[in-house]
C-alpha cells in the first residue's frame, strides 16, 4: 500500500510578502479598520481642509504607521523611524514656507 505524503505549499512572490508583512503589520482587515477610524476623526476637524497637502500627507502617513503599531508588532522600529521621517519632512516644508 502506498503511503500518502502531505504536500506542502511553497509560498512565493506577493503571497510571501503579504505573509511576512502580516507578522509586522498585523491582519490587514484590522489595520484598515483602525486606520480609517483615525482618518475619519482627524479629517472631520475644522482645520483639516485648510492644511497644505504636504502637512496632510505627513499626518496621514503617521496615522498609517500608528495603525500598524497598534495592530501589528509594536516593537518594530521601522514604524517609529518612519513616523519621525514623515514629521521631519513636514517640518522642513514648514521651515521653508515661513522663511
């Protein structure tokens, strides 16, 4: 009698990247829920519509990273480094604008 051998699925390409990212960033559905709730809260504030696009983008990207922190691995240093980078870009933009 032949012995059945379990087949293992080799994950490559985009699926491998997604599996790796879920470890760091958490389940995408949970992330999407948190990120959209944060965006809704921020974009409903009176000052939002008057902000420059650069400032809006820096805020959105930081909310994106905060969402990854609370849903995924809170000890992934890249999340924190990225938030610093986005705010530094906004800071430089504002420094140039007010000169």
